[in-house]
DNA sequence: AACTTTGTAACTATAATGGTTACAAAACGG
DNA sequence: CCGTTTTGTAACCATTATAGTTACAAAGTT
C-alpha cells in the first residue's frame, strides 16, 4: 500500500532505456515520457545508478542508459534499488512490555512480514525489464521501428543527434555500480 | 514502504481480543497494550467492525471483542478490512500518450502489480489470528494463566469486573458485519 | 439520573512524496 | 580555452497520509 509511484516510474524509465537501446536518454526526454519533472527522474536515476542498474554521464552528449542487458535486470533489482522498507511496517512506538501480547507481537509480526516480503520478492525476481518491454510491444507493435522519434530526439532545430560512443564503454565503474564522480 | 503501522496495530488488537476471550476490551485497555491513544484504536476498530471482524458496544460494560472464532479470521481479512490499495501504486499523473512506452506501461505494470498483490494475499490468507496467538504463546508461556490481569482489568479501586454477557449474543448484526448503530 | 464507553469531528504534528527553481561540476565541441 | 549542454544536488513548497490529542454527543448500564 504505498502511496508512492517510485517503483512504477523506475520500471518505466528502465523500459524506456531498454526500448531505445544503447543510446543515452536525457532526463528531460524521460521526464516527458513519464510526464513529470526532470529532477524527479534524476533522483530516481541516482538510486538506480547506485544500484548499478544504469550509467549516467554529464555533458552535451550525456544522458543515462542501462548498465546491463535488459534481460539481466529483474524487477527485484529495481525494488531493492529503491530501498523500499518492506510491504508493511511494525508499530511506530514499541508496544507495552507489561502485556503478554505486547511483549511478543513484534517478533511474531516480524516473521509474518518477512514471509510477505519474501513472496513479493519471489514474484519480482521472475520478471525482467526485457519481459516488461516484450509485454509492451504487442500493444504498440507498429511503432517498433519508429521507436522514440516521437520524443525530443530530433532537437527543435532538426539537428539530429548521432549514436553516441558506448558511454565510455569498458571504463571505470563497471560492476561497482556507481557512475558518480564523487 | 508502507510507512504506516495500521496493519500491525490491527493484528495486535485482534490478537489481544483472541487472548482475552469473550470478554470485551475497552479501547483504553487496548491502547495501553499497543502504546497509543484510545482514539487511534477506535478508528482501526471501526474499520474492523465494518468488515465484520469485531463487535463493539457502548456503555459501562461495553468494549469490543472478536465477532468470530480467532481461527476463522485470517490476516487477509485484516488486510482487506483496512482497504490497503495494493503493494505498489501506478503513476501519479498518466504518462505520455505520445511515447510507445508511455502509452502501455500502465497496463503492463498493472498486470505485474496484480501478480504481486495476489502473492501477498496468498500468504496472508494462510495465517489466522489464532496462528498469531499461538506463535505468541511460546514466548510468554508462563503468563498464559495470568493473561491480562496486568492491564487495567482490575480498576484502580480493585472493583473487579465480572465476565460480561456475551455482548447481546445472538442479537442483530450477525453476518452483516457491522455493529454500528447508524 | 448519573456514569461509562464508543463514535466521531476537529485540530495539530510529522513525514514522505513529488514538483519546482537554481546553480555548481562535468563533459564535449569548437 | 570558452561556451554549451546535461547531470548532480540543494533548497523550498504543496500535498497527502498517518497518528496523536481534545472534546463532545449518543448509546448503554446501574
């Protein structure tokens, strides 16, 4: 019951990148597709980068793209990247220690919540970004070749951007999961 | 990710009632065990009553107790009584209709979220309040007989309350699920 | 009639999410 | 080396959900 859409946005972002292939996407382009603000996208992108799911780069030819093949990233990876604290929470303030129920309820509930979380993770682990993209296609199949020409890829001036260098391919942050310069 | 403890509190409340048997508990007693305010308890109790899980009564001998045997109420019943909207949410604002990914992502994500919710529900359906209470006991086993004498059951004046009439047993709201007078 | 407890409204505090603006730092092109 | 582009990030605001609190009417008991 989360009232937040971060997981949905994250999956959307990654699917978009899988769809557009090697080419880095700018946060502005992504924001347009998601229908939100670029900073919101960058915030989520940051978490995904820290988890090693995407790689980003500043500069005029910059942007973000997937760090791995979309068939290698599962929704569980996404879920964990966002550091959700589990489906449910325990008591805000610890229950009474003077009540036989209060003393142990947290332990018992903890076991239950663990069972629930495990079930969720089992489901998410079996769905990859590639699966999501594949499920996406039947709907807009005909656009498959046009791909992202809708979005701002040809700038307002028509100066088309060329396929980019594989984003410092093989460079530094491979496997450590962070593309950050700090 | 749910930053709320309503599910935990609800399970706590029901376990407490299961523990104390037929005897109605006052929201103040429950609040003491949960370590919160009686009104918070009454708010949750209201939702549980609407779902037919508890029965309440005003007046000096009033309070709330389980509507059914604790082995008949599952954690799924509790979950549904609280009307959680599912584990994850979709986009806050609808994604771009001009993007092949944006158009269909909500549909695909909806399927995924359904799978997740179903998995959660399957787990919750297999755990009853009675199970929780049973798991509770090994820890504070020795208190089993003292039960709730800790809590405010003997008033400050020592005037002990006697076992109550089975709360208008067999009366009105049986099965409709609501004990409310409106 | 007096007392007790629930039901409920109203108000406040807190925290998470998300939207927005602003700007420094990094990367690139000329 | 300079200007441009884009990310990274801080700062601020609006909205919403939860929960804590006070207060009181209505229902039930003695």
